[in-house]
C-alpha cells in the first residue's frame, strides 16, 4: 500500500506530547512548522523537566531545567507555535501512571487538538542508527496514546475532570515518530530550514550542530524519496476510528 502524504491532513489544532524539550523539534519540527504555516495552532506538552540533560559537571539540575524550558519556548516561537506546557516530572523517571494520563487528558480536553504528535512507544531500539530509545520516550508515547483513547473521549473515565468542566474530546489522528515502519509522510521541503531554526534553539543539547544538521538532512532526503518530494518527515499514522 502506498504511504499517505501530507495533502489529506490539514488540522486546525495540533498538540505535540513528548518527554523532553527538543524531542518534538528533533523528531517532527518540520511537520509542526508546516502545520503552523498552513494556519494551525501548534501546542507543545513536555512531560519531564529535562533536568538530566547536561554533560557539564558544573551544571545543576535547576540550572539546566531553566535553560531547557527557555530553549523550548524559543523553538516553539521559531516554528510559529502557540504555546508550551510543562508538567515537570523528573527527567529519566517517567512512568506510565494513571496520574500522568490524567494530566495529559486535562491538556487534551483544554486544547482540543485534531492531531496529536507523540513518540512511538513500541520503539525500543533502532539497529540501523545505533539508538536505544530513552525509557522516557516510550513512557511518554504510551501515556499519550492511553490519554487519547479512551480517557480523553469518555466522560465517565475521569469523572473528577468532567465535574470540573473538562469536557470530553475525541482526537481524530495520532502521528507517532520513530525511525522505521512509516505509513505517512509530511513534505517539509518548505519548512526544513524552520525545523533547523527550532533545533538550533536547543543549544544546550547540541555538541556539533553541523553534524546534526547533516544527519537530519539525510533522514529528510530518505523520507522524501519515499514520499515523492525533496524532504519529508515520516510517521506512523493512526486515524482513531472509535
């Protein structure tokens, strides 16, 4: 079956849900920028505080948390995004709990996105790229999926939220980032440089920007070949039927 492409997906509201500042921009920055360019509201939900994200022995967690939150705000601005929400769970300790799911549902019911972008919880590692997927990424993706379906949809699922006025909301489409198994591509030819502006905002996480840009460009070219365009980002797309 031929993979789907960007043309049939034009959301009005997009919510990216990820573990750390930089996850969404690295994995889907071109797509977020493309959606924003076509007029969508783009919101970020960061589940952890990013407080372990430094190799500098003189850096404290409190310092890096502040730096990374500022970087995420700048990246959101770079892609034309609308808002960033931080849940501030401890970096490296994210677990799929009912409490976490409820926090995510609260944001979903508030923002009411057509599309949710998150990380694929089934990706444990990628041998081609030599990557072990961070446990926070997997937990974030699983909690996001559980929040989308069925918790955000069903008013009886979280009666306390419903009593507080958070009305049920059905997310129509989920896009999951990973490195393989894509069934959907977004043409980011016109938004690749915007993605790099967002990526560059995460300066605390980048040791060699030129090398990283080369890596992401190569991946975008590879996905572009599959999508029939110059540059693309690939996803696992789920159109939520129930």
